[in-house]
């Protein structure tokens, strides 16, 4: 026999009131804190409001699909949660010719958004290499949108990369808590990171940023501050991923971030800043099978497909493990369909 658990009526009314408050633009610390804790029916209402906002601002219901090429695993940072540089992997840089062949392959599969990712490496040689690749690529495929995710650089280097043909740049601030940032990224500071975001905007990039949920020592207050920090910049894309402690890192014993909390953050990002792209990251899938579908249900409208980096290099890019979850085309298509959305054609991006 099933026992039906009745919730007190005051609790139900309170939750509806909170959704109403969010709907009318009340983003006070108190409202956001309570919304982050939503589970069950209240969480479903939160997601419904987020989807409503997405549909108002993206009426085509199109989802952007980004193909990734991890162009190099050389990184001068040593983030305490990331396995890059810690699992004894050898270094690689994808050559100019190899890069063009991979990009052509992606283009021929009708992909129109290419995300070029690497460890953080602001050496002149590497930046010149990426610029050389971009300059060769853009005249071949003029309708290919190029997004870079290469970490902190100098302003002049951002300008150089923008002039070479990249339009977008993703630089996550990870957390708005400066002390926590320093603990996790001991070779960097939050102030420097935010300075880089400002430089990117000045260099003419369309910029994306975001945070991680579940960092060791992170509080709900930190998450609310993350939401406010996102509002300080004119961003085109914002993301929120589940913290996954990397193998053989100082954080290896820390617990993984909570999926529900991450989904609530994503929904609040959509409600507060509705006209930005939001990816449903593979970290959600790592946290729980089906997590990326839930990300779409919480207001996301971007998926990333790991079809660019050859397998022998992918093994050498272990953000948290050599056994990363890297969702492929068919799976992503199926969750997009299931969420009542459709993949964007080139023209809709
Ligand atoms: S998270 Fe990025 S910057 Fe930090 S060590 Fe890993 S690849 Fe380098």
C-alpha cells in the first residue's frame, strides 16, 4: 500500500508565491535562495517558468549544436580540481593541417558552430598557431561560427584572435567568491579573471561566462552572488556545470556537485537573463544519466557534441578523468526531440 505524503498547504502556497515573485522580476537574495532549494512540484514550476522565458526569447525552439576540437592540452594553470597535467599524459598540439581536416569534416557534417578549446597557454607560439588555423579556416567556411575557449590571455592576444576570425569567446569565472577561486585556481585570481572578461568584451568578442555548482566550500550565498555577477556583463551565453572532482587532484576526495541544485541555477539564469544561450553540459549527464535532458527542461538551448577531437587526443584531455562522458550526435538529437525542441539549422544560429 502506498502512503500519500501530503505537504502542508502553507508550503504549497509559499512556493507558488515565490514563482510569482520570480515571474514579476523579484530577484532578491531571499527569493533566489529559496528558489535554489526547490525540489519536486516547486522545482517543476521553476523549470516551467524558465521554459516559458526561453520560448518568449527563442520562439524558433532551436537548439545550437557546438562541435568541439580540443586543439591542445598544454596548460599553464594547475587548477586543484582538474586532471589535466596530473594523469601523466603527454602534451599535444593539433597541427595546422590536421586542424583544417577536422574542421572540414565537421563542416561537411552540416555543423555550423565550432568550439575550439585548449588548456590555458598564452605563449606567443600557441596564440600564433591558433590564429594561423583561424585565418586558414574562415575563408573556407564563411558561415562557420567560431567560439574560442582558451583561458586567460593578454588584451592584445584577444584582439589578435578576434581579428583572425573568432567571434565568440567563453571564459567562465567559475565562482564569484574570490577566496574560493584562489583556493581552486592557486595561480590565478578572480580579479584577474574578471579583468580578462572585460578585455574580451573590449576586444569585440561576444562573450560567454558562468560558474560551477558544488565546489568544495561553496555556499548558497556564493551561488546567489554568481547569479548577480552574471548580470554585470553583457554576455551572449552563460553556463552552469556540476562540479566534478578530477582524478588525482587535490579535490579528488570531494563529493560531486548536486544535479538538482545545478538545474535550479540554470533555470534561474534563464529567468533572470532570458535572451542568452545556455548549454546543457555533459557534466549533468555525468552527475545522473538523463541529466542533459533535464538541463533542456530547465531552460537550456545549446548542446556540445564531442565529434571534433580524434580519440587518441581525447584521452589526453582528461578534465576530470580519462573516462569522460562525451555525448555523441544521436544521443543529443534524441534528448532535443524529447524536450520538444529542434536542432538549429545554420541560418537560425
Ligand atoms: S581547468 Fe582549464 S585552466 Fe584549469 S588546469 Fe584544467 S585545463 Fe587548465
